[in-house]
C-alpha cells in the first residue's frame, strides 16, 4: 500500500478539520499532517512545506477547490490531490476532476480511516503507475532519438547528431571569448583497404579510427562520422596551434596503429583539414573551409595535416607565380589585406633583407649565377609558411607553449610546400625546408647552397627588434655567429657572412 509522507488538509470548518486530521492520522500513522483553514493558507503551507498529498474541502471560506487546485499545482507540481465535500452532486465532482483533482471522496467517507486510506492509496498507486509508464516512454524516446543521431558502426554522432548538438545545449555553453576548431579527417585510399583486405577489415579500421578519436578527445568535443570514411571533429575553446598539434599527434598515432583482422595486419593513414575561428564566427560554413584544407592535404600527398590559412594562400597563387622576385612582391602586395602586422613584417622587410644578404654571401662563396638566383628567391620566400601562423602566436612576447612552438616551426614545412607547388625554380623548396637546419645535423656533406639561408636569416633576425628579444649590434652578431661556426652554422658560410656584413 502506498503511503503519503506529508498530507495537507484544507478545510474551513474547525470541527470538520479536526475530524479529517484524526481520520488521516489513524489511516496513515507515520504521515505528517498539516492543515489550512482557507485557500490562501493552503497555498502558503504548500509553498513552504514538502507536501506530497492534498485533501481539499470543495467549499473553502475564500473560494472553492476548483480555483485553488490550479494555484496549488503551480506551487507543488505533480502533487496528487483529492477533493472532499458533504455534497456529492455531479457538479461538485465534475468541477473538481476538471480542475485537476485525482479523485473525489464524500465527506462522510473521508471521516472513516479505512475508506480514506483505501482511496488515497488507490490514487497514489494509479499515479505511480502512470509515472512509471511515462518514464519508460521517455527512455524509449531518448533511445530512438539517440539512435537517429548516432552512427551504428562507430557509435559517433552522425550529421543529424551534430546539428542537434550545435543547436542545443552546446551552442549555449560555448565560450564566446575563445576559439573553436573544425577538423575534417578522411582515411587515405580506403577503397584499396576494402579491395585488398575485405569490407570487414574496412569496418574494423573505421572502428579503430573512432576509438582513437574518442581516446584523444575531451568531453566537450563533438565527434562525428561525417560520411563513409570521413570524420568531423569540433573542438570548442581550442586555438589554432592546439588544434594543429592535436591533429598531428592523432595522425601519427593512427599511422603507427596496426589494424589486425583475422590473421592479417595492415596499416592505414588519414589526411586532416583544420579551420579555426573565433567562437562568435563559428557556423557550418567553417566545415567547408576545413574540407577544403582536407582536399589540399590529399592533393599534397595524403597522410598529412593542412590548415585553411595555408590552403587559402595556395588557392590565391597561380602555379609558377612565385618564381621571380618581382612576381613575389606582386603576390604579397595583393595578399597584404589578409596578413597581420607581424606576418607582413616577416614576409616583407625581413624576407627581403634575408634574400639580399643571402645573395651577398652566395657571391662571396663563389656560387654560380643559377645557384645565386635560387638562393635569392628562397631567401625572399623563406618565411612564406608564416601566412598560416596567427598573429597571437607570431607576436607573442612570452615563451611559447608546446603547441605554439609547433605551429611556428610548421612554417618551415608549409613554406617549402608552397614553394614546391607555386615556384618553378628547382631546389627552392628544398632550400626553404632547410632554412632552420643546423650545420651539426648535416656535417660537411651539407650543400653549401643550403647553408647560406640559416646564417643570413639569423643575422637579419638579430638586427631587428623581436617580441622576445631586442636588436643586437653588429659586433654582438658577429661574435654570436662566429661562436656558432661549426655548430649551428657552416664555418664557410660564417666567414662569408662576416665579410658581407663588413661590406655593408
Ligand atoms: P582518398 O585517399 O582520396 O580519400 O581515397 P579513398 O579510396 O579513401 O576515397 P574514395 O572516396 O574513393 O573511397 C571511399 C571508400 O570508402 C569507398 C567505400 O567503399 C568505402 N566505405 C565507405 N563507407 C564504408 C563503410 O562503412 N565500411 C567500409 N568497409 N567501407 C566503406
Ligand atoms: Mg578516403
Ligand atoms: Mg572519400
Ligand atoms: Mg623561418
């Protein structure tokens, strides 16, 4: 038998109130009883106490139960109520039930503890059962919803699930001061995986990708299977640098993870496209940018990450357009609007100075005209990869985080790829790729041509104020590069560089 914990009796006549209280106490000896002598008192008590059942006289001094029930339902939602009255005319009963009373009990029956107990318990039982039913239905509905928004193979969200997350609570909880990253991932040559190892192996591979994603993701990240072998990750409160390093680590981990199916084992790789924007600007068009960056990663050979800023610059430049100094100047002046102050400083005055100094050093090293031309262009372009490094990282005066350091150093590879794609001169991409290399990495086998840019870049950097370091005098610079001869810099390039500086 179901028993209420705390009953509220509303009855305006004192004697009848006492009789109802007595009947309730006898019917439910462990139940707390509160009483009210009019509607107002009933509402006040209901608001202040933990009432879980109401027994209401129909005619109260300041109104009827018909008016009181809707008000009580606001104060104590879902609390069952029974109306009682000396009159059991149809009007009274119907009006009570219409107003929301769960049942009606004649006053003479309400005074009888056994009758009262049975009727209250019946109401509680009925309500309990309907609540059970409702919960079951809610659970089923939730399951149906989650099935509709989940990919059955990987358990990740599908497109509909992403829409729901972005339009639901996630939208409200996104930190609007932060940045949000969208990442598109596509398994490389997946058709071949299916063809060589069978569809089942393909499915296992998809499962492994989704497991790695889940393991590396934070709770707030949105993970989705976006198409056959395509995934989408949305990382709120994530900077460009953090997103890039996250993708690089995931890319490497995936390529190192063997996929074992039956007696066979094989490896897969994936390509990544990344776009990061201020969270206030985040919308579904950002996925297209990430997708374009992904397409670029595929085009440049797969098993790599590519960012939207990098890809966008490549879109801007025509093939072969970065092959002469004049053409480079033209491209950069057209692209200037898309560049931050620090990017402009690195890509224009600094890179021009490096190109000129590198040419001077190359001449003193008696390199031939063709090599000098390559060095001049490579010097002018050496930092071009910084088109993809955001101002917040490039101009940061304090020490860089691991992710920021990675993002800055990425300009070496991005720059070399830009040259490989958009400059027709041979070797320029390779010279850019080596512009932060050290002599002791290569030793005497290092091509003299490649050893020029590192020392020219270092000298020009030391000659200007940087957020992390003040400019140095020429004497200090000479001392520094001579100290590093044979370690960071090629000794021959250092000797030529010192002479070139003397000549300036
Ligand atoms: P790319 O490196 O250019 O992305 O080449 P790809 O072969 O991965 O791309 P393509 O779009 O040509 O082929 C994708 C293949 O993915 C075709 C399809 O058979 C396979 N695929 C899609 N969904 C599933 C799936 O649920 N299970 C399995 N096993 N294969 C799938
Ligand atoms: Mg693919
Ligand atoms: Mg595909
Ligand atoms: Mg550089």
